[in-house]
C-alpha cells in the first residue's frame, strides 16, 4: 500500500495530499461543500486520483491510511447548529452553565448581553444525588428523581444528553449508573458524561466541556459514520483517522466519542506541518501563519515544539480539553470589506465563504473581498487561478470594489490597496497576540507562510512586525493536510490530585502516574501495535493562585531520587518562562496529573527536488516567465515567476510575483528570494 493521504476540509476549499513510499507528493484542491462535507472530500479524491493517473478505486485500494481534519464540530459551534441537548446535573447546580465563572469577556462593557447557554434552562435537569469533595457519597443517587429527569429529556426531543454531577471526577459511580439508565431508556440518543470527557476539578470547565461534547457529538458521529461508509464503498481498505485538537490522531470511534476534541482539527494539522518544517529546515523558531479563505490561524513553534493549552474555547464556549495553542482570527481571502456613510472602513470577520465566495468567483457574490482586492492589485492572474481551472471575473470584482469606493469617495485602486492594507494589519495584530503580549520577540522568529492565501500577504505582515525572514514550502497551500501525515496516534488521560494527602513521597507520585500510563497504553494498544512512548505532564500552581499552568515532565528521569523536588523545580522554571518570574519560597500545589500514550507513525520524507541531493551552483538568477502591472505603493511592472520551474540555489530580487498552481507569493521591492534544497522559497526582507 504505497499511499498515505491527508485531507483538510476548510471553509472554502478541501485540501488533499498523497505521498507515496518514495516521498513523491501530489496534492489537489476541491471546493468545500458545507451542506455535506463528505461530497467535497470524495470530489477531491477524484481530482487527486486524476493527478496520480489512476482510478479513484485503485488509489484507495493502495492507501494505507487517510488522516482527516474535519470542521463539522467547528461549524456546529460557530453557526449554533448543534444538537438539542438536555443536561442532567446535581440538584441545585443546574445554573452553573449560565453563571459561568462569574465573569464576562469585557467586564467593563455594561451593555454586553450574557452569553446564551447551549442548553436552555428548562432542559437543565437537577437530579437528587451528592458526592463530597473526597468522592464519598453524601446523598445516594435517587431513582425517582433520575427517572423524572430522563422522562423530561425524552419528552423534550433532545438528541443528546450530557451528565455532569458534582465531584464526579473523584468518583464516577453516579454518572456511570445514570449513563446506563439513559442508554436503556433512550437508545438512539447521544450520551456523554463528564467523568469520561474531562475527569478534572473545576465545575464550570467540566460541565461546559461536557455540554459542548453533547452539542456537537451527534453531527460529528453522523458525518464520520457516513464518510467511513462512503470511503469503504469507494474502495478504501486502509485505516481512517481523525486529527484532534491536541495535534495527535485517533480512530473514528474515539473522535466520535470525544467530539469536542475535534473543534480545532484542521488548524492542528497546520501546526503539525509547521513542526515538521522546523525539523526539515533546522529552524527551531517559527511563527506558523495559515491564511485560508475564511480565517487565519496563528501559532508558535519555539525550540521545535508547539505548546499545548487547556485554556481554549470557541464561539464563546469553554472547552477545557488540551489543544494546540492556536489563535484564529476572522481574516481570509473571502473576508468582506464594508464601508458605512460615516467613512468607517472594515474588512472581516464576515466571510463570503465557499458559496457564493468572492465576487470574482462569478457565483453572484456582490461584496468586495480580500481576493477581489488581490485581483485588482495585479497580484492574481484572472486566467491562471487554480492552475487555470477556474477563471476569475475581473468585471465582477471591479463592480464590487466600486460600490465600496463610492461610499469612501476613493478610487478603485485606493480602495483595493486599503483592503489589502487593513487585512495585513489585522493579521499582524493576531501575531502580536501570540508573541509580544506573551513576552516573545517575533523578530527572532521566521514566518512560515502556508494556506492558499498566505503567500499574497505574508511578506507585508512580516514587514509590519520587523520579522526578517519568510519561508514558503512548496506544499504551502495544502500544508495542513500535509502536516496531518506527520502526526502520531495519541490518547491522553488525566486525574485530579489536588488536596490528595496520599502523594507524600516519590513512590506515591510514581504510582499516580503509573496507573494513568498503564490505562493510556492499554487503550492505545487497541488501535495500534507499533512503537509507542509515554509523555507525562502536570498542571500546577502556587498556593495563592487560582489558575494552573501546564508543566511538561517527559524529560525527567522518573527513577532518579527527589522526584517531587525535581517536579517542583520544573514548575518554577516553566512559570519563569511564561511570566518572567518564579517564587521558589511559595507553596507549590499539584492539581492534575496527565499521561499521554503516543503511537509513533513514521512520517513520509518529502522527495528532494534533485535526485543527486546536491545543490546546483548557488545564486543562479531566475528567469521570469512574463511581467505584469502590480501595485507596490504604485503601479510597477513586476516580474512573474513559475515556482515549479525554480531549482534549488536559484535567487531573485523583488518586486516579484511567484505563481504556483494553488498559491501565489508576493515579494516586495528589494526582498531577496532564494530556493532551498527542498525547493521551498526563502525570502529575506529588505529594510526600508
């Protein structure tokens, strides 16, 4: 089975990458189909097979595995189109979901309405039961109360039920008994419990995450079941995996069980790809910059590693499962430009999406978008978009831009340049959020540009932040799908131990992690029989703090003496990395232990651009294929290059437009572009 295939479903396009056993890489794009994402996936597989010169059935029969990044859960949350959910919780605690943590996003805005809970109050059902904080039973589970709650859920027509009892992370017995009763009474309803989803302290985080899992679970389960069936009918004999928000992949049944862990599935593939790029390039510090049609995802690779966080959320909903630390902003090729009578000019976050798309797509879209601006500024060629398979309608783009220009009393060119400038500033602010606000200087990083639209903006975004270097892989437009093929299988378990007097020595600490490791590895072995490893971490804080930080413990010698002291020192060091100080004289509180069993899947090596693996004579001047007028502060005749024809060692100087079938890269005036061993573009920015 020579092929492995990565599939990333985006808001506008579905990206596919196939790599064979020699490292040869073929990729394709297909329009996404939001009404049924599997249609776009199957259409994309048709195109991928065409490019490989084989029938789709034969390609799938020779495929060892498919790794899929899905946006079903993401879209359900963003669009509020998830399942009708009933929540069973401890009597007297049904309003935790609405009270949240007692805070709002902008606490100084008195007019901000409270967030609308995913579960209405009439479906938040109290059940008479109570566990103490140590897990012992104070009030047994009351059968009559539970029966009444189940009947109410049945009559409501709820498609999913979330179970979250107080202190169930200590003792899941009541939740397990409730789940068993529900499965007998409501066999066709999606059921999830907090002690299975997030067995950790903190009531709001636990109930919110469990409710999100119930809200998106039915849609994710339906989609994955349908996709698996359709791929099997199409000839797939290999394995189908889904990439989760923490950057590891899991089989379908695990992704369906833990549907909330798929909300950052697609962006996680981009970070995995960026981490792989850091290894291949020998550049450990990168800012992955993934700009697609709807949004831009920004993260950080420091020392070759991406950080994980349990502090993320989406669409105002708290999801306390660990995920890669990714900032998503509403800025993409489809971002809509608007102007009002007062002269206020905005770009995004609203997007034209895949349908109708930018005005220039010719699908009756009327709003001016970033893609329309790029066409009008000469950066895109109307006749060669997507390798010439889709012609762009310049007249439609002009009409859309003219409507904005008339409101602003600007020329068409000034309006297009303003759209380009505003979206660049917005994305630069997103990078500041991930770097400067965390005490990280972006100038010591290189910007890794990927996503279909990123190459058009990356250089100017980097210039805004004084980042000196931009790297554009040959697989830039599909790097998220490519990165999924470099991910490992991963299964995580955590357990709360705050206030646990049993952890008094090194042996007790080893026992706590040993139990988690045994359970995690046993679960992984039901999926995978290859090489595997254990990664350990803990969530810890100082005694007077209320929020924990994640502390990696994988590098510690687990058998060396003074284990607890060394864990505390790792916490102090990590706290100092994050916040510039450590208080070694303060009490350290150990809150959650976590173990991840990781199954190592061999990543396919990309084939070199030259079979002799040597570089040609360096500084070979590239020859442009043509020139065309483009906007570089004014109209200039810019050289246009074919990226596929640029061999390693080739150099050129901007202003320049570099075109590939699925992406375009803009180099500014005086920027130096070279082609590295992999055939990737390495751009050194000029100082202006």
